[in-house]
C-alpha cells in the first residue's frame, strides 16, 4: 500500500477560489491523479484545477499568480 501524500493548505482565497497547496515532490504524481479523479466525479461547477508547480512559494507567486510577495488572502 502506498502512503498517502501529505498536503498542507498554505493560502486560500474563498472569493477567487485560488489557493496554494504544499506537498512533497515525490507525492506530486499521486496528488495529480487525485485531482484528476475529483474533477471527473465532481458535480461542482468549478472543480479543482492545477495551475502549476513550483519549487518555491516565491517562484509560484511570480509564475502563476502574478504577485511578488503579497499573500493571496
């Protein structure tokens, strides 16, 4: 049995529906599979989508959220 990935919510903005999750790089393939399965079975109009992956929070904000250092909340 494979261990479950450890995932932490770093930031989440309920208005925009955008959040930052933290996980180990070894858990990423398993987490992608979980998100894919959730989006297929979800009845919600806005399923979970993965915008991108980055090694640091600073680079993640710069690449995908177009913010420098400000939190998204």
